C-alpha cells in the first residue's frame, strides 16, 4: 500500500475521533431512553459504531500508520468508555 499523505492521516484520525465521540454519546444516552424500539435501535447503532472503530483500528495497525504503543494507548482509553 502507498504511504498516506498527512491530510489522509489527519482525516483518518478525525474519523476515529468522531466515531469514538458518537459511541460515548450513544452509550450515555442509552440509559435515558425508555422507549424499547428506540433503545433497540440505539443498541444496534452502538454495535455498528464499535465495528467501525475496530475496522479503523485494524486498518491503522495493518498499514503501520501509527506507532503500536499509541494505538494501544488509544484502545485502552476507548475500552474505559465501553
């Protein structure tokens, strides 16, 4: 694979940050939802978001985009949210 440009790396970083923030908001709001249908949809969204984050992390790792220690530190922070 070709090397990513700094703009692509920044975009990837911001995408990962956006997904993580969305996951945090969804998980937090889940506690306040009383409608069962909405709760089920929110849980499905949480599962999908977790899958997207895992996919981004896998892409980053497989393509050696960042140092492994940085990614594991990020994963540890994210697991505290989950």
